[in-house]
């Protein structure tokens, strides 16, 4: 865990840290094989991030039109713990979140998730106080997990895990988005009505205060991290 502000030496370390992908779904404690249920991403070799929030890549960052059909659909129980395992240590300070969308006609269709159908189910934001600055408890992990809301209706979904890395986010398009979309079928769910709903692209603006932020020189009057996107649906 790193407390900010940091020295120029630490900043240099962040700039040279390795990138990563999220190839493995974690389903109730079991780590699946690479790209077994996660759509293979365009950065599966380069590990480079998305930086343009208006690009269609911000949705699931798929390699190509075959990414959906080449991955399976995992059965996931509502109320259970799921997540993503990275292929490297996630050494960049940032903000984590997870979204879901109903998948029509199916989770393994490239037509799923194209509209205003996404809802946020979890987030892990840095904390802040005047005495500590920003604290990124999520730094240097290699996986992240969260709970599928118990009242999520049964059916097929895309599950989108994301980290917004903030180490060079002080200029427009400096924030780095690391994304993985797993294809899941929820069972044992309820009759909840997920909301609010957003689209990708559309959920974020490049100037959102949680995206355009110099974490090493916080603005005057700063009072804490403001997460981009909608509120979390608790289900």
C-alpha cells in the first residue's frame, strides 16, 4: 500500500511498471483458465491500456469480432464471490470497479451490452485524508473479487472488471483503463431491478474528476476521490 504524495523516484517507478490484462475469471474461489470465460482482449500481447473513454474499446476491449464466440459462458450463483485475476502484479495506483449488463441475445454474442444496459455492482476507491493524502490500498495486488448482488435476476450477462490507473492521469487521456469482460449465466437470483443504467462508451467523460486527476499534486480544496460512472447497485 502506498501513501501519496510520493517522491519523484516513486513516480518514475510507476511510469515504468508493467501493464496487465485480466484473462481469468474467479468463480466462487476457482480461478479459470486464460480466456476460458473472459473475452480475449486486443492487448493480450501488448498489455497496453485503453486511454480514450469515447472509444468502443472502453466497453470490453475485444481483440476482434470472434472474441465473444471463442469464450464460454460460466454459471455463476447470485450472492456468490467472483472476480478477475491479472496476468501480472497490478502495480499502478488506481480505482477498481465492476459492472454487469444483461446479455441479449446471449453472453457470447457481440451484440450484447451495446446499449444503455450496464450497471455498477462494486467499486474500490482510494481513501483520502488531509494528513495522509490519497491512499491506494489496492496497489500491487494480482486479483480482485466482489459479490454478485443476491437479487440479480437469473439470465446471461457480461461481467466487466476494470481498473482506472491514475499514475499519469494529470493530463487529458492520461488515465489508463484495464478491462476484462467475462461471459456469465446467473442462477439462483431474485427479482431486483438494477439501476442506474449507463452505456460504454457514454458512462465516462475524459474530464471526470476521478479520471483527470494529478494524484501527486491534488487541486486546492481537494476533499476526496470522486468515482466516475453511476452509483453502485447493491441488489
